[in-house]
């Protein structure tokens, strides 16, 4: 299986999913016109990755801004990861937020509360 790399645009984030390491990154702004269509290959890649790779998944999410349809897609992604956590696969999510962006922190807190099975870290971006 190949790693997945999608370059960032003005309205879509960088996606960098490394097959070998199990490190997954979503970084940038996410307000595509059709979030479902943009994230469809991402969700497919994750489902295929999970089917053949039973080691730890380390997901770093560093979204500066995202719209409501991206939020729905994140819930779908976290639902998938929550299900595999039930199969005893170690899943770590690092929600990386800018300390000046309180709403990003609040979203991270909400996700953390909704997905108690996952190791969900709220990490301030120190860059």
C-alpha cells in the first residue's frame, strides 16, 4: 500500500498519511466546496490501511480553520478510529491548535469528550 499525500490548497489541507510509520497528518485550512468529495479518498485510504495494518495509528490534526462539512467529516473519521480502538488497536489523536484560536481549542475539547476510547491529546502549537 502506498502512502497518501495530498498537497494543501487555499481551501483544502495537506494530507500526509505515511503507511510505514502509521503517522497521519491533516494540516491547514479545510473549507472545500464539497468536503465529502475531498475527504472520500482519505476515508478510503484509512479503511484500507486499517484492514491490512494492525499497529498503532498516530493522527495529528492541525486545522487552522474548517467549515461545518469538514467537522462532519472529522466526526466520520473519528467514528472509524473509535471502532478500531474497540479491536485493541492503539489510536492517538493529537489535536494541535493555535493558543490564540479559542474556537479550535473548544472543538478539540468537544471531540475529546465524544471519543473517550481514543487517546485524544489537546496540544498547543508552539510554532
